[in-house]
């Protein structure tokens, strides 16, 4: 982030909106102020400098705003940042709220998965306990709702609310998958839409609606966000499979260790059909754990 927006031919998307991203970082820290000190401490944990994450969602949304707002009056000098300050401010709210919902879901996710690391540091559930982590996530959701109300657009409110519901649905799909679901690529894509892509799709659509774009353009923004979100989660799942603990900021192969079957595992099963049987038999038996890690290790060596 920061610095020149281009080096040679390459343009870094983050630097096109780096000033706005730091504004959003400040706003997020302001939005989680609470008179209950322990809650404020917990809620701001993943908004601190150094553990703020990649800010992928706000970056996409700000860039989407830049590309869609340009069809509004031509007199405005800088289409990237200073388009119409009121419109741009409302779109910044969407970027902040989206990031806040994302962080809230990470807090809950780490409790559900009993994760000990997040963003390369100790997860909040390890640091302050599961109960405080859940409550901090709830607090962030309620602050996100307050932010959403300030945007004053009922359609955007319902799109973003649906995205929150989809996060829950995706997580439940992941938790309650039958063996057939687990080994189905279709089901994997469905779960991935709910768990990851819906939030990006619906927030992109919200940016288009606020820009006053037609229903057709808003749907294109939605499709763009949906496809980007699906690709993002696929890459995240591949990295869990191919990365090392040091590069990931968490243990590698953590999905399979948690009983979660992702696309790369499905592809590994195509290569080693015996792996399906081993996974089916469960990881309670250390022999199965060793055997499946051996298959996965071979598969990882091939790609
Ligand atoms: C109570 C509304 C509510 C939700 C709870 C736990 C849960 C339901 C949903 C979790 C969904 C989840 C964890 C999806 C994973 C999405 C994902 C790709 C996370 C990693 O995103 P990055 O790489 O992370 O953008 P950083 O750390 O950079 O922000």
C-alpha cells in the first residue's frame, strides 16, 4: 500500500485509493469506540495498524465507486477521489461497513474453528477468550447496522442484510455438510458463494445503486463481485493447500485438519481416489491422518 501508484507498466490498485483506505482505517477505529473498556479493546483488535489485514473488500469497493461514478457530471475535476463528496462519502460508508462485517465474521469464525492464529498474530479468542470474542463480533455487527442506517437507502440496507444472513448460511452449510455435499464441487461453489462471495457481490451492487446506475449496471456490479469473491475464496483455499505456515499466518492444510473439504482437496481426490475413503473414515484414527496427509503431500508436490 501507499507510495507510487505505478512502477513501470504495473499499477497497484491499493495505491489508487490509499488515501481513502487510511481514512477508512481511522473511521473503523472511531466506529468501535465503546464506554465498556474491555469491549472497545476487543473490538478494535483487528483494526489496529499491523493487524488490519489486506483491506481487499474496501479496495475493490472504492475502485468500483471510481469506475461507476465517472458517468455522473463531467465538471468534477478528479474522478478517482473527489467526485461528489456526498456520494463518495456514502460509498466509503459501504466500504467501512463491509470491512466491519467481514472482521465480525472472522471473530466468530475463529471461535467456531477454535483457531489460535489470525493475520499472523494470536486470535482474539486465544487472547481474551471465546465469550468476549463472540460478544465483540456481535458489537461490530450492531455498529455496522448503525453505519448502514446512516447511508439512508432501503435497497442497500436489505442487500447488505442479506449478505450478513448469507455468511451465517455459508458457515452452517460448512458445518452440516453430508458426506455427499462435502465431495461435490457444486456444493462447494454454493457454500463459497454464501460464505465469501455474497458479501462482495452485494456490497459492489450497493456501490452501483448509490451511484445512481441502472438496474442492469447494478446487476453487472453484482456479478463482478460474485465472481471476484468466488475466485478469491478459491485462491484462499488453494493457498491453504500449497502454502507454508510461515507464509499463511496460520497452519497450512488447516481446512482438511478441521474436516473442511475445499476445491483443491476435491482435485486431489480426483488424482488419488483412495483419499476419499480415508477422509470418509475420519481423522480420529492417527493412521488415517498420516495416510491422508501423505496423499495430500504427494498431490501438493505435483501441482
Ligand atoms: C454472525 C453474521 C455472522 C456470521 C458468522 C462465522 C461466520 C458466520 C462466517 C464466517 C465466514 C468466513 C470466515 C468466510 C471466510 C472469508 C475469507 C476469504 C476470509 C479471509 O479474508 P481475507 O483474506 O482476510 O480478506 P484479511 O485478514 O486480509 O481481512
